[in-house]
């Protein structure tokens, strides 16, 4: 009887385990299930039977709420080996509380363990084909469902695998080596604890991210990834969540703001501008004060950032750094450069970056002339001898156009003043991109209608005749009477009646009677849309001409009679541009406004009234104005709205006034013209290479797309617009960056202020 009761208890325990494993719990409903199980009464169960003997035994889960029975159950009959079988629970083992279970596996297949964990936690897993092997998990104490997932991740980590949360809701199980390509990216807040792999972006506020790398890397696993991005002073870490949490705590402790140190380094011999430029070139973490031209520096933490400002009035350097060591190292370097020049004379070469040497030389000579006059006036004192020649009078400035440089011979004091002016004027000028839109719509309508008559007769020794001829009719009755084929060149509808021929006294043949009726109606519509674009420097004029170069006869010479028998007639011709002309001179003002001096002209050749170039007539519309426009705004410069109607009637007196019959003795012409012309303009300030690249790429892509629309294009199609990599600077360009040619020994190297040099300060010779 007791054996039957024990057998029944074993079957009830197995049934409870099957129900538990067959019911997946989602992470969202897990807490509700735990609460329900805690409120449920415990199920009486007998202790589990012993483990089956076999080559691959596996230990599994004990049902939640099971308690040891008073007596051990008899062994179960042999069955097929399974990866998950009931565990062995000793009678004196720990009691299971609600929501806990024993979690044990012995040499179990990873896929079987993943399936069990999925049923317990309710998570969906996606296994990489390379995730294979056996897992052994031994727990002597009951564990909760939440702890089971973390134990599972830790066991995967020991086998070289990791879990990655994906946006689809699946948990990817991949090798650790591939985790950095698929890890979820987080930033800002502290990540949740766990053994899952993720990528976290750490923003360093006060320290240098590059200097934190050697401190943090030893604390990470060999398979983890740590990189630094200097422009934003950030760290990119790919590691387990628990390790990332530890790294964040360390960075928070180290990344503290330090007090800024200020120092003044006076100079005796060298120029403050020259030394500042040289220090910025040699020290990668030193930058000049905002507003002072200098090379672009990589951003870093404030701990090793040094700012230097040259003071021309006192010829000294103002230095700001976060630590005293950086200032000390910089002071030692500057003192080695501040020595008297080894060569005699005060001649220096200044290479310009943006300004033109010839124009800048004229400005500097004007300053020297004014300074010399001021010194001469101040030196003339009654009763005292004349002063010696001043430094400004003895100074000379020459420009070299081939290298765009200035050769200055002046004392140090005068040269420092000139250098200050050069630094202010030798700056990169902004550009202005101007888009113009010229829209012109023209409608012309003309009509002609009239009659012409001609009659002639011979009487005795004479000939009597008469005709009506209207100049605006185009084709005259006389021309048709003498040459009937000329009627074919007349436009519109022309009807003629010609009588018999009459021979005049001079032999000319005319018609005895002739009548010509002509009707013509012309209508023309023109829609011209021009969009010229210009890119020019600030305060520089730009001009674009789109049209034809038409010849105009301005004079001629012909000789009626020549005694020598040689006649050399000739004509003088002047060619003029006919079409669209746009001239613009922009000036960038404060606040982002642009002042534009504009000259716009639109001309065309009218219909020819003759066969010679002197008979050409041009239609011209021009506009000249000065406006102020905000950056990127569109304005209308001006326009022309013209609506004209002309009527011309030619008639025979009295006869042309007769109703109805009067149309036989008159010729009427009507012309109507309507013109709409508008000019729009849109300036855009181009302050850097990025803006210039944007405008160029958009226009280039537009032309490329238009070419691709044409099939069977004989000409080559433009390639896709790609920015070209800049060429490495040559020797001359390197000197231009340095501004002043200085000789520095090639066997000396200088690193950042916080990185010691290869030689001690005492071993370094002054350059």
C-alpha cells in the first residue's frame, strides 16, 4: 500500500513538471505567474528517483514547490536516455520556496538547455549554426527564474558564446568574436546589469578620451573592443553589460573638471606671432585663441588642451592650460626659440595664404609712409638737432608674385606691427553664389489688308497711266506688273489681275491694267526663361554673357570713279554681344546681408529690314541697381509690362472714304504687342568648402541627369560627382603654412606637452 502511494506521488510530480515546462512564460507576465504560484498551496510530491545510468546523463529541473518525502522511492524501470531528466534530491536537501527551482545540467546539449530556458523565461532565441557543445550547470541551492537566465548567460560566456538582444524581440546567440558587429548600441544612462553583449558610447566631459584608453583596456576581456573618437572626445566600448557598468563608474570618478592655469611668456627677440604659429604646428594639442587664424586641431579632452594667444602690444604669449606641467613644458620650448637671430639683417619673407601680395604690399607701404611722417613731425623740436632716420623710413616692402609672398626689411618693432596688419588682412574671403531668374513672355499679332491698282494706255505719241502704291504693303503693284513671279515671295494671300502688255517709249513693258489684293495675319508667342548662375568672391565683380557676337557696320568707303582703274571699297565693322549679360558685385555685410551692385541686360536682334549689317535693329532691355538682400532670400529687381497697339491706314483721298467701296483704294496695317519681363535674384553666402561642394554637386548632378535622358548620346556622359582628395603639400605650400621661413634642426623632435621628449631638457640644444 505504501509503495502504491509513493508511485502515485512520483507520477503527480512528473505531471506537475510537464505542465510547468509546457507553459512558456513571457517576460511581461513573469511577475504575475510568480505571484500566482506563491499564493497557490504547495503540491505534495515524493522525492525524485535516482539518475539513469548512461554515457550522457543529464540533470534537470525540480518542480517548483516540491518537498522531500519521508522515504526514498524505489528505482524506476530503465528508459531511453534523455538530455533532461529529473534531478536527484536528497532527503536532507534544502526546501524549495515558491518561485524557486533547482537548475542542474550535466553534459547537456546547448540546444536542449536553450529550449528549457526559453520555456522558463518566455524568451525567444535565435541560434547561430556555430553555437554547439555541452553545458554543465550545478546548483546546490534553489534559484529564481530571473537568476536562471543570468546563470545561462554566464555558462554561454564560459563556452565562448554570448547573447545579443535584437529589435525583433529575439535573443541572438552568437560567438563572442562576432558580437561587436551585431551588438545593440546604447548611450547615456547606465545599462541594465547582465551578461549580454552590447556597444556603449561614453562621452568624456573634462578629461581626454585618448588618455583613458590605456587605463581602461587592462580591465576588459581580450575579446572586448575599446576605441576612441577624438573629434567628439568619446569612447566606444563593446563588452558585457556588467563590465560596461564597471567602466562607467571608473570614468565617472576620473572625469573631473580641473582648474585652469594661466601664464604670460614674454619674448625678447622673436615675434609673438611667429612663435605662436610654430607652436601650433608642432604641438597637436595646442590651438590659437578663437578669431586668430590657425590650423584646424583635433578635439580632445580639456586635460591636455592648451590655448595660446599672441599679444602684439607687449610681444608676449598668453597661455591657458588645465595643468601646470603643460605650461612648464611649453615655456621651456619657447625660451629655446627666443634667441637672437644668427644671421645679420632684418629681412624676412612672409608667405600669404589668401591675400594678393601686390595689393597687400601697397597697403603696407602706405602705412609705413604715414608712420614715417608722424615720427618726423614729432622729432622736429626747436633748438634740437634733427633725429636720425626712423625705422619706418628705413623699412622696405617688396612683393613676389610667383610665390605670393612679401619680402620685408624692417626693425623688429616695425615688423611686429606689420605682421599684426598682415594677420588681419590675410584671411579667407567668403563667396557669394547668385541665382538669377529672367522670365520674358512676348505676344505679337499683326494683320494687313488692302488693294492696289495700276492702269495704262497709249494715245498718239504718248502713254497715259496711273497707279496706287502703299509703302507698307510690302509687295507693290509695279513690281508684280513688271515681274509677275515676285508675287510668290509675298506672304499671306495675294490676288493679282494683269492685262495686256504695253511698251513704253523707252522699251519698258507694263500692263494695261493691273489689280493686287493682299491679306496677311501674323501671330508670334515667345516664352524665354533664363537662369544664369554666378559664384564670386566677396567684393569681386563677376560677369556672364550668353548670346551671340553680332557684327554692326559703322562706316564704309567706295570710290565711284578711279583714274588708275583700281577700286578698293571697304567697310568698318564693330562686333557687339547680343543676348543675356549679367554683372554682379556682392559685398557681405554684418548680420548675413548681402549688398549687390547689379547690371543686367537682355538684347535681341529684331527682324531684318535690309540685307546689310548696318540695317540690323536690336531690342534691348537693361537694368542697373544696388540692393541689399538677406542671405538666401529671393527678391524681384524690376520688370517690364508692356501692352501696345498700333494701327496704320494708307488710302487715296476721297476715294478711300467711300463706304465699302473705299476698301478698294486703301491699305491697313494693325500691330499688337504684349510683353511681360521680370528679373528675380537670390544670393547665398558660401562660407566654407562644404557649401561650395554642395552647390557644385547639385549642378553637376543636374547636367548628368539631363545627359542620361538623351538616348544615343554621341558625346561622353559626365561621371558621377565625387570629391577629389587633396594632394599632399609641396615644399612651397609647407612654407606658406608656416608663414615665416624659420630654420629648425631636423634632429630635434617635439611631442605634446604631456608626452616627454626622447631627450631631457638639458640635452636639447636651442634651435
